[in-house]
C-alpha cells in the first residue's frame, strides 16, 4: 500500500481550521490512533474509510474530495498519478522521508518516478488462509492438496468447502493475478487470452464463494 499526501490548503487555512482529512481502508489503524494523534498535535481528523480500490478511485475521479491523505494500492496509484488526481508532495515538510527503506522506495519509484506523490506506508502480499480443522472436516477423507490454491480454484475441493464458507477479496486487481498464477501464467500478463482463461476459471468457482470482502 502507498500513502498519498495531497496537502492543498494554505498555511493560514491550516492554522485556522486544523483539520486533517484522511480517506483510508477500513480496519487499517488501531482504535486509539486518531485520539492519540489529536491529543498530541491539537489537529482534528476527519477520517473516512472504504472497502476497495475501485471506490477510492471513483471518488478521486469525481473530484473535489477534500482529502489530504488517501491510501491507494500501488496498481491504482499509478493510474491516479497519470490522471493528475494526486498532488505532488512538499518534501520540505517531510524530513523523515530519508529514513524510509531505500529498496522499497526504489520499487515505489517504478510507479511514481522521483517519489513525487507517494510515501510507502505498509506493504504485503496476497495469499490464501484456511481454518485447517474446518477444511479437513469439509473434505472428509480427502487429503489436503499439495498446492493450497487448489482449495479455491479446483472445483473438486471448493465445492466441498462452500458449507464451511469461502471468501475472497472484492478486487479484480487481487483476484485475477491469483487466478493467473494458479494457471501458470504471468500474474501481470498483458495477454488478453490469459485473462480470458482466468475469467473462465473464476466464473466456474464463483457459485461456491460465500463472501466477497476486502
């Protein structure tokens, strides 16, 4: 994930209002983070949340969001930079940028040349998680597959797991690369045929998915 700072207010306005407007993913900060920040700085925070990148992107495209900080995933951040939806950082106000991991910032620079718009806040990868006891019970005597992705993409397994619940992220930028990986394709393929195969696979397992949530 990449935090994006878009400070547009003048210093006079900032002193008068002392409000920081943030749009972030739900469940991404501790319960006491905002209260502690407001107590320490005297700055009030207007904090709104969203559940997927598509919601954030639509709001940015609509314009006049009023947000100072938004937190897109890197794949969407590139679209937003190219579309002029993000304001450049004033690095003179961010002296601690020099303490950020240089390797991660170099990766960020591939999306945001010169690191002009984005600051890395957190990063991670998408994988599959299971409740071992429930999965084994749902499979009966069937042994667990060597490739855990089989549990989701192979109808032989996922059809048996619907009874205990199967969920996936509500984001094409997460689900399609996983399907491509399972099919032995490049997760970042630019071949339309690969995406047709991935889409067909996802349509086949769709009836067994009980929850879409990011």
